């Protein structure tokens, strides 16, 4: 039975991950709120919000979980060639609002978005608190790709990415993984399988293993240089 969360109790515990449904995969709870406390508590446990217009807030913890370990980053020959050309200028935390809006735009052949206004506002609050970050790819002064996510301890939780020019989001992602590795991060959460991320070295692990890694890494601090400009 799906657990219903009280929207007035941001500190209400989530149910055990083992209670997540298998169909739809990983649905764990509904309701609650999008406060910073609630969201950080969720990510720390391996849970994330995802829902559509007219739905209640839905909380997920799928099994298996797609992750990338920095040492396993894979670069195709064509992507290596693109990186060597330095076509894009990569920055971070300079255009968070623009990245969020671009990620929220409907994809081709889609009429809606999961990144609803209240979700965007929640991630803006997380950005202001130093948890949410963006990586931007620029071409001739124009934002052409990027992604955003949440950093907790030595784990980065990737949320969404976009591109307006071929390989822009891939270059942004690769740059991010390399930066996170140099800062001492141990794992990047990619949530669910996509061929795009699998081609870059992402792999599926069990929810139980993912949870154990979170417990190990979420309280460990990365190097002090992380996210400092």
C-alpha cells in the first residue's frame, strides 16, 4: 500500500525502500511537500520527487539504479575529438535559472514537462542553500547545453540535462564528472537507465547496493575546493 505523507510535516520519515512498488518501478510514497528539509532527506536516502501536472507529489526509489563511478567514465573516439577541439566553454553555477528553464522545456513530440513551476522553485531554494548546482556549455556566447543536480557529501545526484547543439550536454557532463573526481566525489546518481548515459559509462546497480553506498558517502565531505569559484 502506498504511503501518504503529511504536507505539514517536513521531517516525517519516509517508508523503508523495500516498500517501493515494483509496478510502477520504485514508487514509494505520495504527498508531502517540496521543502528543502524534505528533499535533502529524500536524496540522502536514495529517493527523489517526480510527478506530472494534476498528480500529487510522487517519491521514487527505482531498482535497479543507474549510477556512474568517476573512474569508469567512458569517452568515445568522436567525443574525445570534440573535447580536444574545445568547441564549448564550460562554466558552473553561472546560469542556474537558464539551465532549469531549458531542462523544463518540453522535449520534441512532448506537450508537457515533469519539471513543474513548484519543482523549479524548490531547486532554486536548494541552489540558494548551496545544494543544487548547474553546469553550462556555451557556444559563441550562447547557452547551448547543460545540466543540474544536487551535491550531498561525496555524491552528486544528476537531475536533468538539455542540449541545443550536438554533444553540448555530453561535454558538460564529462567536464562535471572529471571535476567531481578531482574534488573527491565517489558516485554520480543518474536515476534510471538511458542509452545516452550508458554510453558514457553509467551502469545499473541494485537499490540495496546504491543505498549502502549512500550511507557510506553522503556524510563524507569532498575537497574544500568543490564549487568554489
